[in-house]
């Protein structure tokens, strides 16, 4: 069985040693770094399945690190932070984190969160290929790959999950509450801008004309839907 390989970015020595030991006991491989700068070197030199990121770091902050990584890499990022406010969580998710957990960390929950993310990002063990296809865009569910024609499209985890959600519901208008519940696994309260931002970024990657989208259409006052094919 292939082990999950994690990069833990945590400047608190006691916390990093405690977490890494607990993860090793769960049969995960863990590299530990103390700063975002060291993390960038490791990411460019190794192949990780997931990043576990503390937001409070020396030099570059965790938020700055997420923004930087998302410019060049779609590796899943799970934030582990003392910041428990909804604002901090919303900002982290909006700029590209895949999940957010607050300290103190319970290892059972942490492992469950890691596995939940990787179920959506790693290769499927099924031998047969499984596809969702619409508007000339194909999702290969087994290898987490999206193709537009013959061109591979690089999506973040949340972008991939959004596209898959629409393809699985071709005849339904999805409200923002439904989208948030399916993608972020919790109820939507207050500001829905995080959804708007992810939809905009997804459109920029899959639409022929993002300003006049035909794949994911806006239903004003309701939500979004998969566009109808032109006949």
C-alpha cells in the first residue's frame, strides 16, 4: 500500500514533533519544515500528496504562502491554525486552501480530514475508466483529470469538485447553499463571495468566453446551473 506523503509546515517545535509522530503512527510519511521559504524548496524537490499548513509563520505568512503556491501548484492544502475566527477560515478557503482545522488538533479528526481531501484528489483504484462529459469537456474520475478537447486543464481541488458537481446535476439549478453544502461540507452562513470567486476562477479555465459563460450559467437570484447545449 502506498503511503500518504505529507509536508507539515509548523514553526512550533513541540507542535510539529507531536503532530509528525502521531501521523507516523498512522502510517503516513511526514517531512517537517519551520518556514514557508523552506516549504517552497521541499515542494519543488519532492512529490507530496498534501500540505499541512500553520498560518502563523516567520517571514512569509501562511496566507501569502497559499496565494504563492496556487500560482504554480494545485497540491491540496489543509490549514491547521490557532486562528479560529470565521473570517480567517473564509479567507483561507477563498484564496485556495482545501480545508481548515483549528488547534488543538485531534489526530482522529485530522486523519479523517486528510483522507477526505485525498479521496477527491488521488487516483481511483478501480480498473475501468469512468468519465463525465459535457460541452466538449471530459472529467476522468479515475485519475482526477479534466480535458477540454485534447487539452488538459489544471484545476484546484475545489474547482474540480465544483465542475464534477455540475456535471452530476445537468438538469438542476444549484443554489449557493446547495453548492456550499456539497463542496465545503457545511452550511452557508453570511457572505457567499467564496462561491462567486471559485466559480469565476473555474470559468476562466473552462469557458471559451468567461465573460459570457455557456458551460456554467448564472441563474440570477437562485444560483448556477450547467448550461444547455446549443442545437
